[in-house]
C-alpha cells in the first residue's frame, strides 16, 4: 500500500494522506540553519547544532508521536469552526490534502470548507532563517471572514537543559514584541549574543507569547483557547514557556487569493553592541531589521526559493543517470544524493530517531558520509576532513564525536573505538580522488584541538594506520577496543549493571579481543595510503604500508578465515566469533564485505565462497541480515549486540549500512545480477508498494529493517541518518554503474545486470563534464572504452587537457 507517489520531474515525493504509518519527514536548510519538518508540519529548527542552539521546542516520543511544529490554524469567524491546514494538531478531516517534500523545502496544501491553503517552508541559501509562505485562496462562492494564527514554541537554546532543568527554566524565559515582531531573548541579558525572531508580513490583530495564555489551562495544541474564541490575548511571556503566535484577519472575496509570509530566524549581535540603547536591556535590532523586511516581501521570498531550486539542480546535475530501472534513476538522480547531503550535514545528530542531544558529529560516520557527498561540494568535504582530523588524538586514535558548534572532540562518548582512525584515510582518499586537491595533505592540523600541536594532515594519516599496528592482539589481528564499526560488539565491556552505557563502559584491559573487520579495513586503508604515498614520492611510507597490508592479509588467512566465510572476531577469552564453531553468531556480514572490498579472496576464490555463504545464510527478500543465528539471550562477553531482541538492530537485523558492502563485493567478483538484486531489495523506492509494512519514508534509506527473526520482519526504523546513504550511493554509482573517481582520472568499469542492454551517465569530474554511454554487446564484464572517438587501453580515462570542458565516452561491455 502506498501513501503517496514520486514526481520525478519535479524531484518531489507527494504524500496524499496525512496519516502516514510514521511521520514522513524532510529537512529544511543545507548550510548552517536547519529544520526538520514532517508531512503534518511537525518538527523543530536549530542553528548549526541541534543540542546547543535549538530555536524551537520538540518533545520526542510523544503521543501522538509527532506534536509540536510550525503550526497554523485557520478559523472561520462566521461559524467559529477552525482547522489545521497541515492536519495536525487539530486533525480535522480535510477535503483535500497534499504534502510535497523536495530538496530543502516542503509544501503542504489542503482545502477545507472552500478555503485552500498552501504553505511553502524553506530556508534561503546564505541565511539563518526559514520562510513560511502561505497562500490562501477562497474557492467557495461566499465571502470569507478568516483568522489565521501561527504557533511555535521556543526552546531555551540548550536542548538538553531545556528538557531537564525546569526549576531554572520556568523563570528565565523572556521576549520582546516590537513592531509586530516577536523576539525570543531568553538568556540574552547575560552571556548569549543571539536571539530568535518570528515575524509576519501582515498587520496583526493580536499576538501571544505565553503558552498557557494561548492554549488555555489543560488545553492541548489541538484546541487552543485563543483559536477557539478567535481572539489573541496579547500575552507577554515572563518565564514559563515562551511561544510565538501571530493573529492575522483575512477577508477574501469568492475566488480571491492572498499571500502571507512568516519568518522565523536566528540572529547574532556583536558582544559589545547587544543592546539599544546601550545602557538598556533591549535587544539591538539594527542589523536584523533589514533581513526581516527583505524576506517579508513575496518577490524576495520567491527569488530565494528559485535560487534554492537552481542550487539543487546544479548539485544533482553532477551525476545523472538513465538506466532501464526507474528506482535506480530516481534514487541516484534525486533522493539518494539528497540524503547524502543530509547525512553529511547532520551526521547522526538530529532526526525523528536521533534527538539532537545525544550525538554530535561521529568520526567514523562523518568520514563515511563524505563518500556519497564529496562530488557535490568538495570544498565542504575538505573543511569537514580538517575539522575531524583536528579532533584526532596524538596516539592516532580519535574522539568518537565532536559538537558541530564548537568543533571540539566530545568527551561524552570518549574514544577507543579502534576502527575510527582508519576511516579518516578512506575519507581523505575519496576527497583527493574526487577533487585532485593534493594540497590538503600539507595543511597543518591540530591534534586533540590543541593549539601548537599542528602537524600536516599527511602525518595524521600515518598515525591513523600506526594506531592499528600499535594495537595487535594474540593472533596479530587488530585489537577491537571499545568496539569497531559495530558499536554493539562490546567484547571488553562486561556490563552487568542496568543503565551502564555500552558505549563508555569497559571492564577489561582489552589486550585479547580482536577484530577481523578492522583487519580488512586496515588493508583497505593501507591500499589507499599507498596511492597517496606514491604521489608524495614517499617510498618509505609506500613500502611500509604495503608490507603491513600483506602481513595483515596473511594473518587473516591464518586466523580470520573459517573455510566458507571470514570470521568476525576473537573475544576476551580468545574464543572465535562468526565461525562454524559457534552456535549463535556463526556468520556476520561485516567481514565478508570489508575483506572483499580490500581484495581478499578475489584471486583464490574465497571471496566467491564467502559471498555464496552470505546468500545462503544472511540474505532475505528484505535485505541482508547482519548475522545469524541471532543471539537468543544476553551474553556478558558480547555486550550490546546480544541486548537486542532477535531480529532487531545489530542482533540479526537488516542493518542496511552493510548491504552495499556486499553489493560492492559482488561487483568486484563480477556478479552484476547479484549486486543489483541486493541493491533492489533495500532500495526505498522499490519498497514503496509495501509502505504499510516498511513504515518509513519511501524516498530515503533507513538504518535498519527488522530481520527474519523479528515478528515484524520487513519493518524499517531509524530513517534518514545512516551510513546506508553514502555507501549505497557508492555501490550503485561507483561499482554497479562503475563510474569511479581515482587518483589519476575517472574510471569506467560497470558490472551491470545481464538484462541491461545500455545506460547513460553525465558526470562532472574535476570541472569536466563526462558524457558516458554504455552498451552491452556480450554477457561478460570486459569493458572497452572509446574516449572522444579514440579507443584507449584499460578502464581509466586520464585527465584531459586543461581547456577541455566535455569528454565523450563510449563503453562497450562484452
Ligand atoms: C550506527 C552508528 C555507526 C555504527 C553502526 C553500527 O549507525 O552511527 O557509527 O557503525 O550504528 O553499530
Ligand atoms: C546503539 C545502537 C547503534 C548505535 C549506537 C550509538 O548501540 O544499537 O546502532 O550506533 O547506539 O551510540
């Protein structure tokens, strides 16, 4: 069953009924000001950091699930009836409803009793504000006398404090209402130099800034007293819960239309110029006023929207494909790329499953998110790499997270995830392959955000790899530390007390438990480093990493191969995990993916063996499961992985992030049909028809789909913020379609399904437009290339001369 449909020409997903199985959300903003918005206008906004600069309040895990947002109420002043044009929170049955989610904007349109309302929400590029452009049309035959109320609830900035420290917070809320603009200035009187504002293009009939004055005691958002009575109370908040609500009277003749604009924004003043007059406590509004005036004009709002639209046309235009498969085209050309931007911006901080409080920018997550984003705006990937590496520890390890506002490593989660540093090498390699910007290696970067500790980024990469070599276990495999990619495989944790964090508790000294996953990742990272060292003419480093990789491979064959698949780990007692010797957790997906991506077993046939084992033991129609058999009970020595009921999350869920590794591995061994089959199984667009089971948005990947041991097999959770976005983008574009950036040029080496006769790609690469057409002339994977009419040998197209703007490539597969 579907709840909407794709409009690929408009690059939108259109939801046609408001009661989706879960809130189906979108993101506003793509630079510094962000908002989450659901299909019923729920959600919240923040500046840079969802924890430290939250503008509006949102209560997670509420009932109904999604209450609180960018609400509007319309009231028919003749009859006294009122409704929400976004359905929530009044849930009045609307005569028409439609929500269009696009790239960085959402438009909610509905009709009730002849009044059509359409609201376009977006954030203009370069600004720290959001616009709600409301168009009301009287489609009835009678004159209408309407009241329009806006409503948001301010958050007192620090979202964690805001939802816990009530003894203080109930006393500090402050606002100003000047010239019909509502200013939220809690804590501005002391150490903050920022405030929020909420403005409306119309003369107001009234306003409210105190929540209970607006709602009425014991009323909910579905039944505000002010809306019921049709009269604002002009309340001024003193403590308690500051809100912003405007009241506008709208008279529309039959057929008449009117546009009303609201803007909600964030503004900073210089520390020494906060007040006006300077001796007062009144917010200095000189620099914010022109911004407010500008965007309250419809022409300027339209212009800003068109720029946003063009911006996305350019970004998405960097990779466009036409294949025989609609789901592939739409995900690659629109939604998967868009999701990659969102995961790049948010890491795992703010979604409807991530509170914006618990997690900042993850070290391993952000390095992987780069992989799907770097071709769109390489400069921003560069900045991210430098921010991340500045949080690297001197011993080569990493703070697991940093806060986007401060850009400092975050001690809450600490460090000791032994895979972290290797991902930096992969991130940097991807950036250089895309941009050709080798200069990044020479940029001096701090360690542990400490002034004076700067070393070239190249040195950071060396320390990253050395970190693994300094931590080898009894089998000479890498020690796992707190965990590797699988946060829940906590082999040193031994947590027996409720409430202890699996992420930070460690009871064993960690000198025994080893990870075959890190071994594979290390080999892969060494290969990238060898490519980098070669360019640097650093033979010593090149030899060192090649030797280290070769040795690690030998170790994997000696202790990490189980006969039919790669093993997963050795625990604190030196017992193997992910082996036929185990009764539960016999086979894991991660080492199969990463080891084959690193080339292990490709020559000797073991890669194919491992992949056949994946097909036999882990593949389901809904995607590939993380491990089997599921852990049936809590095992002290395994940690969080066994804390989940079977079939969920890391305990045998379909952890989608890992599926593209298998797609890539299948491509590497030349099995295009298998690779594409796996691709299709978790492609959200291809799952649209089963939305009532899948539950999450059909336009973005979710982190997890319940596995076959779960009673809800096929049900997705944790949509949007997942490494699945970047890795699927890499799997389909770079391996299946085979358009792969390299240090020396663009490679074209597709491994496509046997049924595809052709496809076309337009790809911007290092400032050149590559127009690539691929035809199948035989059943194999051998590729011959003709570049601008001349055939070349191999599959890598060397970089064209400086003045070249377009390169035409013809590929034939035999
Ligand atoms: C989550 C984390 C990621 C981790 C994965 C597996 O997605 O963000 O860092 O690798 O879970 O545990
Ligand atoms: C839990 C989740 C895992 C996530 C981690 C982040 O362990 O199962 O997916 O990566 O929390 O803190």
